[in-house]
C-alpha cells in the first residue's frame, strides 16, 4: 500500500456542484486539493444526468408549447419536425461544454483531479480504484460529496429497456407513443412535460391525493389545471402494484379508485432519490448515518470524524444543487479556520414545469401544520400587465407574513419565470425584510417582479392594479 501512497491537505470525494465548489474555493485560498470523481470532468449528477440536461430539454418543450400557443395571437406554425438525434446531440453538447469548462477550471486552479471511485479505509486514508488499479491517498481533511441516485420501488425487479429512471429518460432513447410516469413529484412532472411536448401521450400516477405532495396546494392547483390539458391523464390516490412486459408494452396493475390496469410503451419510475452513502467505507470510521441513509452532520457539516465533512444530497434534505454548493463553501471555510455554520434562513426550490413553481422560507402548509399564526397575501397574475402581454395570467405570487412584526417569513410563486423571481424572496428573508420594505421598493414596469411588490401592498389592503373592499 505504501508504494502507491500519496498525500493531500484536502480530499473531496464527488465532483458535483457541492464537491467542485468546495474544491475550487479550497484551491483559491491556498490549500492543496485532490478531487475524486468517476466522470472525466467535474459536474456530478447535476451537470451530467440532472439539472442541466433536463433544463435543456425543458427549454425545447417550452419552445414547442409556445409555438402552439401562438395560434391564440394569430400566428400559426406547422407541426414541428423533430430530429431526435440532433436534439440529443444538442443536449449532450451543452453538458460537454459545461463539464469541459469545469475541467479547465480545475487545471487552472491546480486541483489534482483523479478519475476513479474512492472509499475510506480509515479516517485518514482513501483507497481509489480506477482503470490503472488502486492507489491510496492520505488526507488531513476530507469532504464527502457523493450525491444521490434514483430510488426504486421496493419489490419491483423487472429489468427492461422500456422501464426508465430519471437518468435513462434523459437519454431520449426514442419518443414513445405512450408513457406512464410513476410519481407526481418534480422530476416526474418535468420529464413528463418534455415527453408530452415531443408527442408522447403521458399519464401520471401518484399515490397521494395531489401532485407535488408538500407544496402549497394553491400553487399546485394552478399547475395541475394546466397539466390536465397537457397529459393524457393524472391518476391520484393510486399505487402501482404490478408490472409485466408484454409484446404490446408494459402492462401495469393499479390499486386505486380510478383505474385498475393499463399498457404503456414506456414507464418512467420517478419516486425520489436515495443518498450514495453505501460502499464508501464508512464502517471503517466513526461516521454515522440516519434511518434514511443520510450521513449525520452538524451545523458546520462535520461528521463524527473531526477531519471529515459531508455535504449535498448525501448529507440530507433538501436534495438541491445550490444547497450543496453553499454547504461545500461552509465546510471549506471551517477547514480554513473560520467559525462559520450552514444556517440559511431560506433555501429556494424551483419546479421547472409550465408554469413553474418556486418557493422559499415558511410555506402556508407548514404554518398550518405547526399552528403558527401568519398572514397570507396573494396577488393574482390576472391583474398583472406583463402577464397579460405574455398571455400567461395563470399565476399567483404570495407572501407569508408574521402578523405582529410584518416580517416576510416565506414567498411562493407559480407562473412563467417563477424560478427567476424567487431570488428576491430569498434576499427578503435573509435580510429580515418586512412587507413595508417590499411595498416601498420601486419595481420596474411592466414586469412580473411587480407582483412581489403588489403582494406586499395587498397586505396593507391596497394594490394599484387590484381592488379590495377590505384589508386581507
């Protein structure tokens, strides 16, 4: 072992948005850094098999949908001709460009990048397996950023190229005539939106009583109404209890009130994600995991081992790239000697469907569950001039406000571009803004951002573009 032993100040295991952000900051402040990942370049699931390729495809879906929608304005286009190979190549090209750029940034920062898989053999040494064999790396500090993988349905072991997960669905093997999406969460709805735009008859089955469990119902209702027109069917309060491959497709058995069975060309299993905390050698350390497989960390992202940190999906909810990035930065600052902690007041979440849903901070559902007194101020986009010019008035901006201090506790938005608008909400929460602060901030006209200001105005019972007979 000693013959192939090298050493580093900081070892980062996993090259996703958390891992590479941590490695880059550490290099910038002068630490010797080794970054280990199984891909050719940094990027992780987000760039290779998640955020970036899915958003590239969602943009294509948006273009197709808007071209069809233009008939309402007197502009008609012919049916799109889809060159699937070219479409796939464009999506893959975006991924190559971004991951290649990260590879260049690694070299410029003099980060030692090792393509391989790492596991802990003790709290100070990693074993790295790659095409050359095995090598060992001694470290002073380590950051575990191994991410997550698609979850599977317990008891279902059917192996078939016609049963997809979020990774294989992004490869666009073909455009099936029909597809069943199992799971009404954000990944399933986003990918279902893509395939529906490309011409697939998409059905979604969700075991709970509504899509996007956990998200405020008034936001989801607006999305659901639109998806009812986009998807072939939305089946709620129903579970999949069996799947069998036949000549005509995948035969699915349901247990619920609406349907009992159906046959689909493809089935997309989208029932969440699981942390990659297995096969890492954690048993060779004091590091602990919880009942869901997440590595236990403190506010500084430190594990039970003093010199080892964990960030991103492997360290717990929410499983979001931007959360991982900020955790990585905190971990590096702690390693450098700063007394900091990961204590955000708001972590934004965005569902890139059409319309988009975005929220941050306290939700109305949370407040009700916790019996927490709040005031909710909603501004409907029917009263937005900019929404009217886009012919997309199916939106709402809502503020969750402390009734005593008038501080903004949460923001929720459903509508076109909600993912871009939510950042103002994050800033408001982090800065301790009140409803008066948002009301008095002059917003440009005509924009969708005005809906944030007018939501704040409505809290005081008045809005320029919406009449209220009494205070809300």
